[in-house]
């Protein structure tokens, strides 16, 4: 009998939650602009995190490789002649 009662309550709860309820809410223009600003700030922070964690280390590696390539590698010119 307890199993039937639990099933009945589950079905009753599902039916109750499925009924539409009127929303008594209003989003004013100030709130809408705040939400848009918050969303843009979130997207901007994600983009800056990508730049900070990916672009700058790649840029430093690129500069290090280019500075090694720019140095002369001719060891015969640097060695003293006898």
C-alpha cells in the first residue's frame, strides 16, 4: 500500500509541476541593461583569460626563437686565429 501511495504522490506532483503558472515579474530597462552589461563583462573576461593564458606565453616563445635566430652562429669569426 505504501508503494501505491508513493507512486500516486509522484504522479500528482508531476501533474502539478506540469501545469502552467503565471509569472508575476517585470524586468525594467535598467535591469535589462545591467544583464547585458554583465554578459558582456563575462564574455570579455573569458577572452582576456584566453589572451593571458595562451597568447602571451606563445608570444614570449616566438620572441625567444626569433632572438636566437638573429644572433650570428659563425664560430670561426669568434675564435682567435693562431
